[in-house]
C-alpha cells in the first residue's frame, strides 16, 4: 500500500506542478480553466461514476455499500453537530461561522476523492467512494445549501440538478439490476473517466496561480477548518472504523480517505452565489489543498497500517 500511495502522490504532485506552470505561462487561460472544470464536473466525473455499475453484483459487495452509506450518514450528523458547537467559540460573524461549519464538514469527496479511491483500491474502492459521495450530496444540497442561503425550506429537487448526483443514482440502479452497459459503452465511459485524475490535478495547479500565499498562511480562522478537515475528523473516523467490528478493511479505508480530504471546491461556488463570506471560504479551501499534499500521504499510511491493508 505504501509504494502505491507514494507513486500516486508523486503523480499528483507532478500534475499539480504542470497545471501551475501551464496557467502561469497562460498556455491554459482563465476561460480554458473554467471550461476544463465544467467538462470535469459535467462529463468526465459522471462517466467515471458510471463505470462502477459494471461491478458484479454480490450480497457481500451490496452489504459493504450499505455499511459505507451508514458510516457516511453517521459522520455527517455527528460532524454537523460538533462543528455547530465549536463555531460558537470562533471570532467570526454569523456568515463566517456558517461557512466554517460547511467547509469543516464537507470534503472534496468527488473531485479529489474519486481518483484517489480508484488508484488505491480499483473499481471496488471507487464504488464505495461513490456511495459515500451520494450521502455527501444528500446532506450538502439540503441542509448545507439551506444554511448558506439562510432559507429554512430544504430543496430536495436540487439534488437532481448535479450531473455527478444523477450519475451516482443511475450507477447504483444499474448495479442492482441484471442490466449492464454494452461493451462499447463501458469502454467509452472508461476512456472519459480516465481523464478525471489528470484534469482534476491540473485544474488544482491552475487555481494556485491566482492565490496570495501570504494571506492564506496568515489566516488563523482558516487553520481551524484545515485542522478539522485534514486531521481531527480523519482521526475520529479512523478510530471509529477501527474499533467497530464488522467493517471490511477496504470500506474502512475509503471512509477514512473520504474524511481526510480538503474542503469541497463547491463551498466557494455556493458562498459566492449567496454572498456568504466568499473571501474567507476561498482562503480556507485553497489552504486545505496546499496542506493536503503533506497530510494525505501521512494519514493514509497510518490508516492502511492500522487497518492491515
């Protein structure tokens, strides 16, 4: 596991550096970067999700999917309650406290989590990551958006406006059915899904060009988010899946991986949409992306060792 992880992080580092260089030299323009992100979220990532439908149906795998969903649901309930309590002690206004909660709870489980899970554990690992992300979608687009927008009414229909969400539902339905995609469809989805890792890491590298490193590193309130997102919550999840009997090692590792990622990039988009502390949100999200290059290898090495994978 450690050689695989080191190889993976080496690839990620090189692709992030490449993205930074291409954006710095204006080979990738701001518009092209936006288009790449749109293509990633609307085409490549949904295609990658749909490839998981080709997994052979089995009672054991189905049970593992339910365990993954249960772990994810418990995590989001506990994390939302804990961060709401912690936010009361922070020197932030009400909107800042809201974004602290959202950024601390909701990680980048799709954009970064999917390629990591697939590279570490193959299609089975990706399928578990997809299930974890489905629970993420349910909580983010109901409670999360409701908190950010200040609207008490929860909009369930917004779940079905996100391509990754729709693809996840379709993948699960196909998985539990006797139907499977024809070979040429699977190969096409696999080819499109194969773009996820390079595009996502290059886009992250591009985004680093626009940041002011000094402002990010001196933002104390952003460190509260990074501490919870990259260290405290991952360790709590690891402790829970290690102590609770009956959780398969691969499921446990994917849950740990989904919990140790930086804050979701979508937090920035939604904070800008509802004018809810977008500057603070941007600093905290980028800070997490920078620190993850150090924290993720250390944590996954610890988790893999403790879970005997």
